[in-house]
C-alpha cells in the first residue's frame, strides 16, 4: 500500500503506527524502501507486567525495545529516510516510569513524547480510566470551543470502508458514507456537510459523539474555528 501511494504521489506524508512487537529486520527494510515517511512506535508500558495490564496480553518489553533500536539503526543506513516518533500514553505512570521511557528510547528516535488520556464522549466505557483529565492528549491546556476542525480538515476510512470525519470516532456514529458505495469526492464534498453545519450552527445533537467532546477541548489556538462560522457556512449550505 505504501508503494502504491508513493507512486501515485497523492499525499505529502505517509505514516504508520505500530507497537513494534512484530517488526523484523526484513520488514523494517521493506517499509523504508517502500517510501514510508514516518513511523510512530506506540509504547504501552515500560515492563512486561505493565504491558499485560494495559493490553491484556503477554508481551516482551525488551523485545519491543530491541525492535525499535534495530529499526533506528537500519534507518541510519538509509540516511534516516524515515522520521521516527516514539510515544507512550501516561496511564497513571510514575515519574520514575516516565523517566525510564524517555531514557530507554531517546537515543533511538527522531522525536519522543508522552501523551495523556482523554475522555470519549458518547461512550459506555471510561477511556480516561477515571483520571478526569484536565489537559489535552499532548498535555496542553483545555480550551472551550464549539466548532471542531476535524470535519473540515480530514477524514478517516475505517476497516469496512466506512468514512468518518473524526479520527477518534471508535463507535462509527459519525459515518457519512462508505467507499464501497460512494466516491470519496461525494462523501467529502456532500455527505459530510451536515456535520459541518451542525458545528457551525452550534447545534450538535446531544447524542452525538461531538457533544461535550474532551478531544475537541484539547485543540489549541491555531486549530480553533470559532469565529469563522459565517465565513464558512456559505461553502456548505
């Protein structure tokens, strides 16, 4: 898929996210040679016991560390062609655990960061693990706003062809079409307009995942569309 996208030249950046557990030397070279621009290593914890608690599966932390290190070394052979990002979600990590993560990976990654849990509106599950987060995924301050930028800037195609305007729409409640039945052009330029107008008119249904969305509150000043409602409405009416 990476080769196809690269050859088509239809995107500025091709990236993938992986936990790194199955990454071999052969696969690392294939990914780099295919034209991958960025790889994100999502680290779940800093020891085997923590991994089993978080992902409900036995995994070797040391094996994952070695896989990340090996990818980094192979990438150097290709003049660091791929941007490597390594991150962990702070699931109530201690300061010592945060430091272990940073010290373990800092020499084998282009960028490194600690993300924070966020709430998920319209969910029957507590994705924030009862932490009542008061900051964004990236640790920034929360800002009250009404208009989400996601429906105007991106779309996500899910495993079954469903298209949603929100990258965290795990419940598929914001689906505006399916690529098996409609073109991406039709879905993006027509079917998604209702959701856009709901945001621009400040009339998001209380049963929508967008209602009281914690992820939205994490957007920072340069991502906020509040105040642009009248200018944008004419494009989507």
